[in-house]
């Protein structure tokens, strides 16, 4: 994890890619990370995660990258698999439960 400078209060941490992708929830300012999934799949690319059907992780990876083409790829694979018709302009944060927030630390389970 890398520290970011905050205007006031304790330092804010930017999660590593693996921690962000496999965060399963938050306890206040603490990210709770699925350690087993992280160990097994963190090295995979966004496309590889989507190919394996790990759509939440793939979407998280795409959000973390900030690349619109990765988000579009995940949406395309998800639509094909699920029979849905989401478009790249759709906000999928609610669908996958992925919202980037600032945290103070991460706990690996």
C-alpha cells in the first residue's frame, strides 16, 4: 500500500491493485480483503479475470486501472455470459459493489 498525503487527520492509504480487487467490504476506514482469492488470482489481468467469470474482480481491476477500454471489455464479457445488455456508459458500481474509497489500512483474511 502506498501513502497519500491528506489535508488533515491520519494518512490516507491507496490500496494495492490486489487489495482493491479482492476487497470484500469495509469496516469503517479499514478494507477487508479476501486473502485466499488475492493469492490465487491477483496476478491475472482484467481480461483473464473476466474470462474466468470473476466479474466483480475484473470490474474492480478495470476501475483500478482507470482505463475505459478495460471497463468496456468487462461489460462485454458480462453481457455475453449473463444475457444482459449493459452499455459502457452504465454505472456498474452498484451491480458489482465496487466503489473506490480512501482507507486507513487493509486487513487480509
